[in-house]
C-alpha cells in the first residue's frame, strides 16, 4: 500500500543521503526536494516503429509520471544500469495498473485487468522466445533481459 511505499522511499532517501554524503550531497538534496508531477492517466503508446532512444524516453516518461520516487532514485544509478532499471520500473507500473484494487473493486474492471495481465504475460513469453515485441516497454524490457541474462523463473 501507500504507507509501505512511503516508508520504503524514506528509508531509501536516508540510505542515499548517507551513501552520497560527500560531493553528491547538494545534488541529492536538490533531487529529493523536488515535488513530483501530478499523476496523469497513461497516454496511448506510439506505433512499434519508434527508435530505441524514443523507446527509452517513453519508459522514462511513464516512470516519471507514475512512479516519481523511483524515477529519481533510478537517476542515481550508473548510466549502464539506468536503462534496464527504467524498463523494469515501467513494466512494474504497467502491471500495477492492471491489478484490481480490493478497496475500490468494480466487477467491470476485473475482466479488463485480466486481459491486461494476459497481454503482459504474452509479451514476457515473446521476449524469452525471441519473437518480435510490439510494445516499446516490452522492447526495452527485452534489452534488459538480454543484457543482464535475466531468467523467467
């Protein structure tokens, strides 16, 4: 829930402040003091002909708009790991949006949530089977899987 996410974020902020106490202290304080942008509904994804840099921008925008705390933390990662982290966070955002909340449950959302989760499951299967991926987030996720030799299980 929200309180777990907030406590995790505060704990991570404390860790980062301690880790980067030296030269990065001012830069980190400035990053952590910024106000996150308002959460906006997801926009439709562009066609699959987008370039790799555009796909990275799409994943970064999704994480920035929907999971601002993790977006900031991901910016502190080494550049070589940032692309993969953004892909995984964007995937997490998309799957989380597919989950049905037991608090605000409406039966008509159950079928839609199942369809979205089934669609993401097929994308994961396609990634590990080496098939063409239609989703920009899926293509970025495929890059991360290949780069880090991630497994499905």
